[in-house]
């Protein structure tokens, strides 16, 4: 099994590095006790789930088994936990309710999208990637991020954004989703087990920006102070 992993690392270094680097912000959240902030607690839970799903996908990809099913699961899980961070951070009641409603709507939409393109869910070998949900996820997340920036700037409560941990998290997410939104519409064809659409290096763009976002997460978490948060 170790040989299989090493072989896949050699073939797909960018993909594999995007998995390994997830450990850095995850460990930092625990080390800095950033989980006392509910938003960072949600981020911690998501990073753990992401790490598990990514490793499952890595293992099954290495032994030539279709991994699209796990990709689809990750889309829903990712939106629920990451949008939940903005439910915790937004202060306006209307905005918070909108985020909460969007979770329910997106869950229903995602399930319908999944059933539409995969009428036979038991056929995991020919499982197809979500058709519309990834694009919708990107648009919704970009909207929540910009809405949070707008509310933060308007309130003038933060004197230095560069020393504010969640600013770095938002910056990482904005970079990731801004790049992903242009590639998400073609992933349905690019991730087919048979007759894939070859989009070349573009397929690795989300992984590259995921690495960048993890670095920005780590910078932000590194500035977190449990003592300052308590005050």
C-alpha cells in the first residue's frame, strides 16, 4: 500500500501537496486554541473531514477506483461548514438568517443535482460529478465573503485587518472560490471516469489556490490570541 501512495505522490505532486498542507492550519487551530471561536471550531471540523475525504480519494484513485462520489460529498460538507463560519461572524440578523436559509436550500439543490445526474446511486463506478452545485457554491461563498467584508468595513470595529485572524481566512477563501468559479462548470465532464474532458493544467488550478488558501489560513490562525479573544 505504501508503494501505491508513493507512486501517486510522484504522479500528482500538486494534488498530494494540497492534502498534506491541510495539516498546517488544522494543527495551528488546536495549538493556538483558536477553536474557542465558533467560526474556527467549524473550520477545524471541516478540515478534519476534508483530510479524511481527501485521503480516501487519494487511496481509491491510486488503486484505480472512481472517487467522484467523495468529491460530491465534499461539496455539500464544505458549503455547510464554511458558510456556517459566516453565520457565526455576521452581525446583522437578516444576513445571518440568509446564510442559514441558504444552507437548507443548497442541501436540497445539491441532493436534486446528485439524483438528476446519477439516477442509479448504487453504480459508483460510473458516478458523475455534480453539474450545477459547485458553481452555485462558489457564487454563494463569494457573496458571503464580500458581504462580511462590507459589514466589517462599515462597522469600523477592527483597527487593523492584517492582525485579524478571520480576515486571512476570508482572503484565502475568496482567492480559492474566485478561481474555482471559472472551472467548476466543466468539472462535470472533466471528472468523468470514462470519456473525461481533458482541460490540461486548468484541472490543477483549484488545487494550487487551495494550497494558497491553506497558507493564508495558517497566517491568520498564527495571529490568533486566546487571551485577546477572551478579553
